[in-house]
C-alpha cells in the first residue's frame, strides 16, 4: 500500500552571497512523503531545481541526527520549526499538511551574517569558545575515569549544560539576538566540574567579553531561547553565568585592594 504524498508551497529566502540582496522565492513541490525529514524534503526540492538547471538552495547539514547543530533554519517564523526539542533535521513532514505554505529563512542576527540562502556564518560562536571555553592548565596524563569523584547531582548538572550543540536557535529566536543561553551553557559546564575550577574566574570574564564583542544583544529574560532550544538547555544557566561573573569581578577587586 503506497503512502499518500503531499504538495507544498515553499517560500524560500534566496541570497547568492553575503553582499547580494536577498528575497523570498516561491516554489511548488509535489510527491513529498509524510515520512521524509525536513532536510530530505529540501533535497527533493534541490533535485527539482537542478533538473530545471536552476541553482539549488544552500542549507547547512551534517549528521542529520540532531547532534551536530548545523541544520538551523527558521521555519514559519520559528527556529527549527517550533516542535519541542527537535532540530530541523529531525523534523518530519508529517508535521505539515497537504497544500501547506512553508516559509524558510536563515537565522537572523548581526553576529550570524548570511553566507548564501539559508546558510549563515556562526564562527562567532567558535570565537566565544576560543576565548575561554576549555581547560588549558596542564593536568598530566589522562587520569582514570573514576579518579576524581564527582557527585551524581553535580555530574548531571554539568551534563545538562554540555548538551548544548551550538546550533544558534537561541540567538535566532531572541528579539535581541542574545547568545547568553549558549555562552552560559559552556560556562556552567566547566564551572560545575572540579577540572574547570582553576580558570573559573578568568573563563567567564573572557567569554562574556568575547560574546559582547561579537555584537550579540542582551538578555531580557523572556524565554524564547529556552523554548526553541532542541536540547532543552535551561535559562538557569544564565543565572549561573551572571553569578560567576559577579564572583569573578569581586575576586578581582579584592586582589587589587
């Protein structure tokens, strides 16, 4: 028994380069299986475009398993399509209906300039990580996994923060294009664990400074970031980051006195 297919009306942001003007372009696509992933639907669209000697739609993807964070797209005004804890690549076409009109746009943020079509440059995230999101002190050879005892609650807290895949949905959903959820997750992950204690103060200072330098906006605690995060990163991490920053500032002042 064959599966019923759908016809869709797609409105896709097309932009040839970072300097070129962009616009929404209409496409009609048929034979879309409800069991296709959203990216497979885009593959089908690109096959149709290439057969017509047209330029395929550029979009980011890699693992297609909701792990790498590459596939971010704004779908009908919502990052990753708005389905709870679901990346674009894990979104299936059964979430849509035959004849639907679907709007596709790239992440919109000053710090995420468009490269082409739906692809944006997210190197600003990499630079935040490079500024201090790691442990650089010499710790000798790799210790046994159980050599440093870590309590269950502490380990779970660190793991929850480490689940961030850096997709940028939090930035795309925020009216201020804030990166505080992403940055705070990376800070919380290392600040929670004993391995990150040595650079705890300098890390948060450097990463927050790097975040501001990239042009990301401020947080207004409205929660759009947490709502669209495909990994459910909690806004509590932002509170933790602010605490860590205050702690580092007070520590620096005390040393000066």
